[in-house]
């Protein structure tokens, strides 16, 4: 019997538009491309997600990619909250599931800095029964350690849980830990898939 729903956050309950965000600064397309490579497409984000690097270390890794744009990169970093927002269905979906008696948790590769900067976009987490952000244990999906940490922290029974994530490798890792898994594509289709799974249990 499924009694617990676990959500990834990025691209499932929150969205972001870095290109639109950078366009808002009035940058040229060429400059947007260079800034995107330096910041948003920088693999060092993983160190922020893990909570290993300090804010200044990650910022310096961005600046290293485009030192000529240091002032712009710092400005982008300081106003990061303007490119991330929660989907309009996030609060309603969580509230409905809880009213139906399901426990709701989150499990997200979401760094500490972003959590602080985008606090308003994550307001729905206050209505969840709990969860884990990757930086809290310095592990990121699809590492099985983060799934196991959630299980242990909340005494979850994996086969009673459904996990929704937009990344197939994260869903597969969750299944290996015993969770039911749904790859999130969009709200309408993924909600229908979840409801079908709940009805069949």
C-alpha cells in the first residue's frame, strides 16, 4: 500500500528560466552565451549542491570561466532568485495529497545558497512532512546514500513510497532502493500516472 509521496524539486515543483533572466539584464546574445557557460552550465554547481564548496569558491569558479565579466557574474549571483519560481500547482498538489492522507516529502539536489536565495519559491516545503536537501548530507542523487538517508531519517518503508523526479537516472536509483518511481515529464501526465499507481495499490 502506497502511503508516501516523495518529490524532487527542480523542474518538478519549481521552474527556472536562466536565458530569460539574463536577457533581462539587456545583454547581447553573445554575452548571454558566455555568461550561461560560465554560470548556469558550469559543472561546479555540483559542489554547491553537495555543500562542499563555500559561496565564494563557487563564485570564483564562475569568474574563472569568464574573468572579463566578473562584475556581471557577481550581479547575477546576487539576484539569482529572479530566475526561479514555483509552479502554480505546487502548493495545491501537496495540500490535496496531504488531505487524502498521504505523507509528502522532498528529496532534492538543491544547494544551500539557492535555498536561501530562492526561499519564496520553496515555500511549499513548509507544508511537507519533511525532506532532505543534498547539501545537508553532502550527497547528491543518484547516489544511493541520499535515498537511504531519507529512509532512515523518517523511518520510511520504500515499497510504500512513490518518488517523482524529472531525471531518469534519479528515478532508476530510487527504484533500486525499493521506491516506486515515476519520471516526471509534466504536471498533467505525471499526475495521471501517479493517480493510476495509487489506485492500483
